[in-house]
């Protein structure tokens, strides 16, 4: 009976989003009750891997952020490659509207944050935090609405969120890397060349790619460049088609296999590990601190202005078309959902204040949770109301 209920839940399109919410709530409960010491102890469990002189020793929190999130970005990379080759990103006309909206949705929130924090160099490191959109959470909220939302709008949001992740990857590579190791980068570069040769020679063995990709990940981790980038690089080397077997697609099969563990394990674990915000000492005035307010305004106000504003301009000037079967209110609802930064914003925050500005972490988490909650609730209600109105 219980197993049947679990299976039915996992079949829900919105199950991943529900688990994310549950994991975040559990973290909040634990950090603000006598269970807080257990929560901190769990995240600080030391985990080591040692092979001869090579060693990776990190607390569990960083294994989740650097290791499991590399798997998430690997899945994002697989989706990106497939979309670029044969999906929503395959032509300029298809990509124009979400691409411009995603770009504005990155720039405008960052400007809000910079406006409030430009007087402090440490706080300013968090400028990219409100620029991120949580794909899983945003699509999970939209999935709760089922057929009330046009498929074209779901594709628009998915494409925009994927492009938003591309922006996050570029930002991480350019602004959140430090203390580069030439030796480790050389090993990582060599591994990438090996992957490229394997791809060009038609190697179809996924385990072979994973083995070389693991070497690349470990080298990137040691190099000072964030290890999640290795996941994207590996994904782009996985073949989409097998010339010998037209019905066999290593990329599609791997993408299909990774979706459940990423949606139901990796992202909820990341949310649990990063969403614990101690409420002790917080007050309404805490929401007005520059870091917190910058994130709230950036995610909740900046995202909707950037995404909807850019979309309005593109459609009004006929540079792009409104997603089929979608009205302006529904498009605005999707723009609101883009303000759900959650796991992606928490991830960027962990990089921005990894070495300096640790005292701002709780302010950052508070801002992300408040803004993401506002965006999720308002976006859901607007889309539900719009769907009801359009059907009457």
C-alpha cells in the first residue's frame, strides 16, 4: 500500500517541486529547534577520498555543493545539447524570445542588488545571487497547474530557465574562480581533449565517458575553477545519436536515467543542506538590510521587470511571437515564477561568500527564501486565476 502511494507520488509532474519545498521546510525546522546541533553536525561530517598522494577532503556540505551539483549541471548540459541540436533552441526564431528575456532577467536583478550594495566591496560579491532561476522549482510550481497552463508557456519557461543556467555557468566561470592551479587545469584540459576525441571517433560507451569525466571533475575541483563546470563540459561530449543504431541515443537515455535521482534526491538534498536559516535574532528590520533587501528586490521585482519587460518589447515590436495559446497575464505569471531563485541562488551565494563575507550568509538565505516564496505564491495564483478567466 505504502509503496503504491510512493509510486503514484513519484509519477506526479510536480513531485520534484513538492520535495524541494519539503526539504527546505525540514531544514528550517531543524535549524530553529533543538535539532540545530544535529543539522550542523550532519553537514559538517568529514568525507575523504584518497588515492596515493591524491586527496579530496571536504565536509558533507561541500560534497553536496561541489559533487552532487556537478551531476545536476551535467543533466542541464545534456538538456542544453539536445535542445540546441533538435529542440527549442535549434533555430534563431525559436530562441529569440526566451534568450532576450533570460538576458534581461539576469541583468535587471543584478542592477537592483548593485544599487543597494555598491558601497561595500564584500557585499557586492553577491551581485549574481538574484540573477539565478531555479528550473526545477519554477517548473514544479507550473506543473501543479496541469492543463490550465499552455504547453507553449511551459516550453518558454523551460527554455528561459535553461538559458538562465547558461548565464549562471558563465558567471561562475568568469567571476567566482580563484587560486587557479596550472597543473590541475592541464590535467582537466587533457581529459576534455580525450572526451572530444572519443566523441569524434564515435565511442558510444557511456561508462567510458563517465570515467574520463570523473577525472576531469576531480581536476577541475583541485584547479580553483568551480567543479560544476566539468558537468556541463562532459555533457556536451555525450553523443546524441549512434550512427550504427539510429534508435539508440546515449544522450537521451542518460538524460532519462538522471532525471529521477536529480529531481528526487540531489536537488532536495541541496535544498536541505543550504536552506537552514536561523531565525534567532532576526526581525522585520532584518529584511531591510542591504544584502537581504537587494536579493528580495532583485529576485521578486527585478526578475519580473526584466523577463516580462523584455518579452513585451520583443512581442510588441514583432521581433518575436507570443507563445501559442498564451495571454499577457499568463506570460506575466511565468515571469513571476522566474523570481524563484532558491537552489540556484543559494548555490551562487555559496560561491560568492565562500571565503569572505560569511557573516552575510544568513541574510542571503533569508532574502532568497522570502523572495522565492513571494514569487512562487504570486506566480501560481496569477496563472491559476488567468487560466480560470480564459476558460469562462
